[in-house]
C-alpha cells in the first residue's frame, strides 16, 4: 500500500479529501466579506461563541468520521453518509450553526478482530489519511489516531508512530476489545505507551454486544445503542478503576463518551460496595472509586442532554473534567454550546474550559 506524501486525488485516501469548495470555506473568509466569521455555509451563519465579552474557540471532543479505503480492507459497511469527508460542506454548516470551531475526529473501531497484517495495513492507511486531512484543515479539525488494540504491542507502535511521525495528540479506543476488557493486563503495553507519550485517549463504546444474543436489548427503543452504549462505557470505566489500571498508569488521561455512561450518575454505589461487602470486593484500588472521576485521569463529554444532568455530572467530576461533544453526524444533539451556557452554577472560566479550553490544552491546539 502506498502511503507517502500527497494523497490527492488518486490515492487510497481520497475518500477523506476536502473538495475545493469546502476547503475554501474552511480556510478563509471571502475577501470583502463583512467579517472573518460571517460567511455562509448552505445558508447558515457561523455562530461565534462569546463568554464574558470574549470570543472563544470551541472544541467538540466527540465527532465521527470514516476512511472508506480502510473500511474496504475488512469489508466494513459505511454506517452513515455523514461520516464521509469527501464533501464537508454539510458538516461545516452544522459546525457553524452550532458554534463549533474545531471538531476532534474519531473513528469507531471496526478492526478489533482483524489479523495482525491486515490490522497493520488498515491502521497505517487510516491514520495517514486522517492526519493528512487534519493537517490540511487545522483551523477546523484535529484527529484521534486509531490503533489495533487486539495486538497490544503493535498498537503501542502505532500510537508512537502516530504521535511522533504524524503529529497526533490523541488516540481513540472502543469500550472493549473483541470481548476483552480494556483493563485486561494484555493491554498494559498500550496504556504504558499512551501514558509515556501523554496522549489523550478517547473511549467510545460500541454497545454491550455480549448481551445482544440474549435478546434482552431487543424490541423497541434501540436499546443496543440507547442503553447498550453507555452500559459498555460504565463497565469499561469500572474495570479500569477496580482492576487498578488507573493506579498503574497515573499519567493516563481518558475521555469517556456520553458523559461517562451511567457511572457518574451512580458512582457512589462503587464506594458503598467497599463498605458493604469488604470481604468480596478486593483487591482494591488505591482510592475510593468516586475519586477517580475527579482526580485528573478521567474526562467526560457533555452528551447528557439537560442542564440538570450536566450540573450533576459536573458535581461528581468537577468542571475541569468536562468537554463538549456532539456525536456528529449522529443527530443526538445540536445544542451543546447552549447546554453549557445554560447549566447553572458555572463560572465564566469553567464555561470557557468546557467549551474548548480543556480540550485545547489536552490536544495541544
Ligand atoms: Zn459517538
């Protein structure tokens, strides 16, 4: 597979290339336009987010994309047309309308059962395509690298290459890896490398697949996603805490999707079980489980839908652990900026941190 240099227009990466129109719209205002942020995309004006009189840069930590050439290697189907980056005009219009200045792009893992050679080729191609796309459009996009966690030593190499050669500052992972928990000791080499390189890990669930054959997530409500996704995140984070993974790698920084699933809304039960069944819970982590939510290793996006839910999440984690997320192109929400502006009890500095300041720091923007 050719992986060098310029990828336009005939390379395997062309599925992620900007069109000229979208590139121009993203890169610069039209000369003579009323202001640098006033041009239109599909009729929508770009919303400038202002806090306390200051225009701030907003960063969406949870946005999806796809690299078709990588999916083709394992015949993975395209989940939604909006994942494609060939024409980003609709995406940019949505970002502009919602007041999102920068999207941190991630790719949900579909390669965790691939053999080593296929996984190596897939990740190389995918990371190079994503890196090139983001480098071409640094004002609007930053990427999370991908890695083949099912081969942990390879995954560690992939992260190292992604950071040192391709310029990534983050890496995405699923909520489990082909049936194994992220806390499994098998993945220690991967976590060690993430800690060593100081990359932000974005943890995104893919449902609780082990429950699906039972039928308990069937029926109405798309429960495989509605509760299956946050449930997987809840399980993954609980194991990372209780199995001592976060103790073993104290420099690790993980941002969990969907507000951390159900964990932050019921984390006190994880403390309570230690008092309730002291002879059945060990070996124990160094701190009470709730402490891990707020001590700097775990971060959470804002996809919890209401100011009251976000207020509670912040009460459990602290405002410094929260970053806005939209889940684009999946239309779960289009109002994350207003959610943060409308959540009670936040200082201006806290709103600025949630809207983009914390993400900018973690991703080196
Ligand atoms: Zn998502």
